[in-house]
C-alpha cells in the first residue's frame, strides 16, 4: 500500500514491535513512495538488519524528510549502512538515533557522510 499511496504524509509506528520483517516491508514501500514525509519508528525493534533495509531504500527515496529511529537496538553496523545512504540521499533533513548502541565507529561514519550531505539539518545521537 505504501508503494502507491500518494496521500499519507506521516506514518507513526512508535512502540509497535514491527521488527526486521516490518522494516523490510516498509523499505519496499519507500523505494517508490513519493509522498511520505515523516516516519516514526521509535521503539519499533527494527535492529541493525531493519535499518540496513531502510537505508537501502533511502538511496532512492527523496520524499522522506524526517526519520525517527530512537531505541531500536541499532549499533555501528546499522549506523554505517545509514551513513552510506546519507551520502546520496537528498531528502532527509532530520534523523533521530537516540538511545541506540552506536559507538565511535558508527558515529564517525555518520559524521563522514555529513561532509557530503548538504541537506541534513538535524542528526541526533545519544
């Protein structure tokens, strides 16, 4: 449904344990969605594999402007995948990654991506 929906601007799935499978399904929808602007996955238990799938979709999706990923068990692996997507993504303006398990390696990868990405306004870690 997300693939063809042109009316939904905001999707809130916070505290819904969609896990890896749910994140992968969302990623498939994000590949072709041109409307969704805000996606809240706080506490959705997507983990590294879930963000890897979403990050792959973000390479193509330029509509999404805000992505909330707080408290999802994301580590350096997931942060690196997201960083790679940010190098080419021109839509995202705000990302929140608070309360995850991102260490120095992941934070460094994100910082490096911001050297290339000139549209990001807010990236929150912690």
